[in-house]
């Protein structure tokens, strides 16, 4: 590996899949605004809309995840372009 091009500030971070509330801990350099108590430690929390535990490619199941009404927002936004 080349010297000096990789970050040095790896730490434990909790990633939480908001569609199914699964959490997993890994080492990362990602910045987080929130924290969570996990196994007696206060760790940075990164919220994800979809992860390996809910993505159809990995689960083999087709599941529609509509967070914050995204589909409705899309339909409303482009309804004015609909051909009559």
C-alpha cells in the first residue's frame, strides 16, 4: 500500500437500517451527527435507508420501501407532465 493516502481515524461506528431496524457495528471514518448506546459504549450512529439486510438483491425478496412518501412526492411532481 502507498504511504500517507489512507485515513488514520478509523473507529467503531453503528450503522442502522431504518427500514427494518437492523444494526451492525463496523470500523469507519464516516462523520456522524448522532450517537447510540451499544453494548455499554457510546458510538457514532449512521442511519441508512437500505442496507444488505433489506436490499432485494441480497434478501431475494421484492419489497417496496417508501420512506417519507418519496413515491407520492415523485408522482405529484410529475403529474403535471402526464399526457391527457
